[in-house]
C-alpha cells in the first residue's frame, strides 16, 4: 500500500440499522424523506437492456442539465455521484508535493481526495462553523493546487454568500482550482444563489459540482455532474470511468430534472420542518442544546449541557432513529440530524426535551 493511501480512513456511511440488526428510520445520510420524483420512478420502471453499456458521454442527461441551468452541454461532465467528480478534480490538478486546501468541519471526502492522489490535505480553521475567506487565503502557498468549498457546507449547514465566494476567487492565484461543492444548493431559496454557476461560466479555474442524490432523491442511482471551463471538463473526462453513470441512472436523472415541481415541494417541506425543529431545539437552550443555523436538509445540534451527544445518540437509536455523530471531524459534542417527515422530527424533539428535562410545547 502506498503511504498516502494508508492515511485514508475508509468512508463510513450513515447508519441505517441498530446493533441488533433492527432497521432504523434513517436520518443520518441527508436523503430526501419525500422519496423520488414520480417521473423518475416511472423512468426507472421502463424496460431496459442491462446487457448493453450505458451512453459513455451521458449525452441526453447533459443536454437535460444544460437546458435546466442554461449551460452548454459540452461544459458538463457527469459522474458516479458528485463524489467521483470531487476526487477527479484533485487527481487532475494535484499530486505529490502539492496541497489541497479546505476548511475545518468540511465534507470528509476532501481529505480523502487529497490523499488519494498523494497531495497533502491542508485543513484550516473556520469561523463560527463556516469557511473563512481570509483564513483560507492566508493559507494559500505556492504548493496549493485545489481549494474545496462546500456551499451549503456539510456537516454544519452554513453558507457563504455570493460576495464571499467572489472574494475568495479573486484572491486565489489563477493556477489554483476552486471547487464549489453545491450538493445542497437546491435547498436554498432562489435569491440565495452563491453565484458559483456564473463564476464557472466565466472563470478558467472554477469547477462547480452538483448531485442528484439529495433533493432529487436519487441517492441509490449515484448520479452527479459538474461544470466549468472546457479545459477543466476535458481533464475530468480523460480520467473518469468510461461508463461511469448507469443507463438507469441517466434515465432517472433526466426525468427528475424535468420534474421541478417535486424539487420545489421538497424544498418547501425541508424549510418548514427545519425551521420547526430548530425552534424546538432552541427552546432547550437552557438545557445545553443549540442549533447551528442551516441552509441544507439537516441541522447540527450541539450538546453542551449535562446530556452528552453520545447519550442522546443512544437514546435516539433506542427510539428507532439513526442520526449522525461525527467525532472524527472534531464534532464529538454534536449530532447531525437529517430533516425527515414531520412526525419523525417531532418525535426526536420530544425525546430530546424529555432527555434534558426541558419543556418544549411548540
């Protein structure tokens, strides 16, 4: 094994079963509680020929994405989820002796992507759970080749506005690739766009990645995409898997992209339940609980009182729910809880109120 591979800790997915094998309500992987678009499900049910390879260029899917977002299909590359594309970005532009930069409490894949290509992962301090542009720019060296920003960020849910993204890009050397990971961008209100797509359209060193796994509810099909300057797309096409998006995944994603009513419904459900849940947890502030303001489909709950995150995790599990504990990312006193259906969110809020001895009537 290469020494830089030995540094990688294999990705640990969100838990879905208890230790005894009992299935839990899964609020640990930021999946869509409303399921998938009916149009996407209908596309998956169509007769198929699994003996045939899929379209290697995902031509029809790129055309559908381009039409939806106003992007030339030639400036789009599809991947096995956005995870593949994040890894390809590091592999294409960084290697031994180089550095890959990201903020503390960022998506765990960034560290893995750096190590996979032999580059040094450089994690810098955040500010109030959010990437800090000044700290990031101060950390840039002559060895920096890639900067990763998740916006909204996973696992904190925080968000950098357009002005900060513009300032970060303006401060980076032209030979540094800025990767804007927008896996949760569809959960933003329309007016909250961080400008990443427009930046990728005009800049030579910006790549924006997105996924069909979150709001589109196609996590099981593993479909992601990215856009950037033609030479960046060319680089990723050179090293991606030749048939990396399955035929069923392409069909489902095309149908999902065409069903924006489902996207709107999912966004509205998420916003309403996220706000309700956050309010209920905030009411337990005198019991040591707090919520990090989130723009995504999850909330990060802090446990700073007598009840620890480990105690809450166990109680939530015994009640039949799986949520995410992330001590490996410096968040040992926190639980990340995906926004699920109303009854599930109320059940967890009630449990936390009982557990902490607080009152929570909302």
